C-alpha cells in the first residue's frame, strides 16, 4: 500500500509515466502533487500491473485510477474503432458514477477521438466508460443535485447510504448519523464524507439507550469513538452522542477503517463548546408543536398520511434487518414513540410487530384513515372512483361481498358523519375538542420532556449542533429512503418528521432557520 512519504509529496511529473497532455489537465485542475495512494499506484497501473487499492476515504483514489486508464488509452498503438470500448469503470451508485464521470471527462477529452460515456440504469446500476468519440448519451455531471445543495455557507443535506461511499462534496464539516447504518462497514464511509484530503472534520452518531454496546463494537473494529459531553455532566445524556474527529488522512496508513478517527471529546472543540453553551438556552417546547403539526398534516392530506406510514414500515424493516442484530433489537424499539414521531394516525399492521413496545405513547387519531382525502383534487377523485368500482365489484360478486361492501360504506359514512358533526360544532368548541385529544396524546408522549431526561438533552444537543455548524450531512436510516427521506435537501417539516425517532431525539428542536432550503 501507499508508503509514507519521507520527502514530501511527489509531483505528477516526477512519476515518469504521465504524459504532457495529462499533466496539463492535472495542472488546469489544480493537481500538482500526488497523494500517497496516487504516487504508489499510478506507476503500477501504467506498467500494466493489476492493482487492488485499499486506502483511506478522501485520499484521492479516483485520480489514482483515472490517470492511468487515460494514459493507457492514449498510448494505444492503434486508435479504438468506432463503438469500441476502451475501459469500463463500475461504481456502486449512480451518484458516484456521475461524479467519476465528471472527474474523468477533461482527461478523456484530452485524448483524440475518445469520449467518456455515463451509463446509469435502475437506481444503482452504473457504469462510466471511455470509448471512441461518437454520438454521446451524456447525462448530469459533477456539482449538480445534492452536491450543489451544500455549496453555500450553510447547508444541511439529508441523505441515505447512497451518499455514503465515494461522494466528494466540498467542505462538509460535520457528519451527523441519526441512525447507525444497517451495515457497520458503512459507518466508516459515511464519516469519510468529511475530513477529506487532509482537512479536519467531525462526526456524531446518536444511539438509543440499549444501543450503547455499538460503541464497543466499533472500537473492536478499530473505529474508536468517544462519548461526547456537550451538556453539563450532572444532566448529561445516559448515552451521549459518540463523536470522532477525523483529520489528516495522509498522516495515517491507508486503510478502509478510519484509523484517522481519533477518540476525542467534542466538548473540547470550539463547535462543541458552542453546543454546550447554547444547550442550556435551548428549550424543547417546540417538539409537541412539531408532532401536532405532523399529525394534523397527515389528517388533512392522504399523501402525507401514506408517506408517514411508508416511512414507519420501512424503518421497522430496516431496523429488523440490521447487521448487528444483537445490539439493535426490534423488540426493544419503542414503537409507540416512533409511530407518534412520524405523525401516524394508526399503527400499520405488520407481522413483525406482534407485541410492539411503548404503545402507551401512541394514541391513535380519532379520524378514520379511510376518510382522509388527497389534497390533490384530481387524485382524490381518482381514489373515490376506484373505491366505487371496488364496491360495485364486491356487490357483483354476491351478497356476501355486497354485505361487506355495504358494511364498509356504512363505516365510511359513519366516519364522515362524525367528522361533519364535529365540523358543525362552533369553531371554538371544535378546537377545544381537538386540543384535548391532541394534548392527551402529546402529554403521554412527551411527559418526559418536563424532566431533565437524557432524551431531552440529546434532542437539544442535535438542535444546537445543527444550528452551530455550517455544513452538515445527515444520515438517516437506509431503509427510510422511501418517500420522506430522499437524496437532497428536503423541507424542514420532513426533516423534523423523519428525524423524530422520538425515543432518542424526539424532534429536532429548531425552526427551519438553520436549513438552507
Ligand atoms: N493530487 C491531488 N491534489 C489535490 N487534491 C486532490 C488530489 N487528488 C485528489 N484530490 C482531491 O481530493 C478529494 C478526494 O479525492 P477522491 O474523491 O478521489 O477520494 P477517494 O479516496 O476516492 O475517497 P472515497 O474513499 O471517499 O471514495 C477530491 O476533492 C479530489 O479533487
């Protein structure tokens, strides 16, 4: 692997195998000296050796293979024929393929008759292949989409493990992992989106009570974490956020494990000091407001209601499929709080949830979910028509079917009547009824927030971290990538809703001001 450099970094021109044309492109891109991995591998690749590279995140592996690929194609004795493919670069995600394509393009363009094509398919199948120049299918490129979202002075990007590997987003200061990844090896890759190319960066992971042994698990895998103490010790979280400062990739032996992740107390950094200072001033009173708003949004729009249910289901499935099942045990997860945190009206029926824990924390909505309309009128009309067709089909299938359809209609009508009756009440009385209902739910849900419990502190902490730090990547549960968590910047409401894994950090206690939307 890449040897440590005694005499400082070598220039690309000193490698002896990089052409003037490639050197010109490197110079135009500001790449003058090699990184250790480039110095070690480019001459081997250029010398037609097979090389397998295992190096730190952010250590410059992309150029380590692009430069020799281009050099070898440049030196072909006979130019490629039309349609002939010179090289194929395969990447695990389309986002990474786009990025590699963007890096490769100027180098490929410096070779006569050669072009780089980006091929993407499905959600994950991707390829980037330099081939003889012809009609191009080029799409996208570096700097668009999610990367563009964090170019500003402040920004937060909510992402899944699609962004965990390979993506090189400039100047990410903090990685906040709302959930530990399903696959523990992704932990290192997520953290590796910061502290790139010798820069400093920090990472924070939130664990629920009962998940503490994950810290020891990672330590055994040579990923040392330290328990953060951003809050005064007497009130500190039982399971404080584990944090690691990542810095100076080149100082460490190249490895996929974050040998660069040093055990450090985040309170000693200036950001963490600010966290500690602000934590005391930060109140958590907005959490019930957020939950109320989420529940109310789900009651008014079927689309929101369905998204919340889908997020819940995928979250449970994801949790169940965690690779470290002995640490992340579904039977210990507080399902009631999770359901409340996502604003669900009812708990979806799932075979995995035979005896869900914490159901005292979830009070179902009084509204019948069947009556919740889509806000989009055309969609609602379509739904009503489909309902009608189903009822007619049931009726045609016989009296048994007709009876159940009738029962269904009656039930739906009763719910509509109840809702209409409530609507006819004087507005003040109606509001009062709703208030009583919601308060009962929220009081039960968040009664703990009145005492200085660990959860409350963690909630405060993440809020303050979010407010203090310029650029963040939030990694949510991989499985929650469905409708609510998406690649890219999302609305604050959805961030709040999604992050509200109530047991652990119950709603980020912040307004949208820290988000660059
Ligand atoms: N020789 C160099 N000089 C200066 N910057 C460089 C050099 N090589 C690469 N970089 C920059 O370093 C950053 C990280 O490079 P790259 O994305 O190739 O890292 P990586 O090792 O592939 O990371 P990961 O393991 O996360 O995929 C990029 O912004 C890239 O432009």
